[in-house]
C-alpha cells in the first residue's frame, strides 16, 4: 500500500512540474530565441514523460493489488468450502 502512496505522490509532483513547465513555455513572448523555446519544450517534454510513466506505474501497481486481493479472496473461499466439506 505504501508503494501506491509513493507513486501517487510522484505522479502529483510530476504533474505539478509539467504544468509549471507548460505555463512557462506558453508565456514565452513572440520573438524568443530558439534556445529558450527549445529549452522550454525539452523541460516540458521531460516532465510530461515522467508524469506519464508515473501514471502507468501507478495503474500497474493498482492492478497488481487488485489481482492479489482477488486471489486471496478466491483462496479463502476455497478453504471455507473445503472446511465445510470435511466439517473442520
């Protein structure tokens, strides 16, 4: 569960930084140097990619947790059926 919280925190951080980089990129005035535009685009792209990766990892972790829970529930039901069958 702590892994999911860490991933959610990382996703929030990356999202915030990507939004900040996007705002900076949008605020560049017309006639900005090519170097400034390229740098702003690169920073935004880096944070956007990090955000997308964090989101993918978070979804993967949530699916794994759901799968684990589903397996443990199935195992518990099987044990209950077995116990009822043999009157434990």
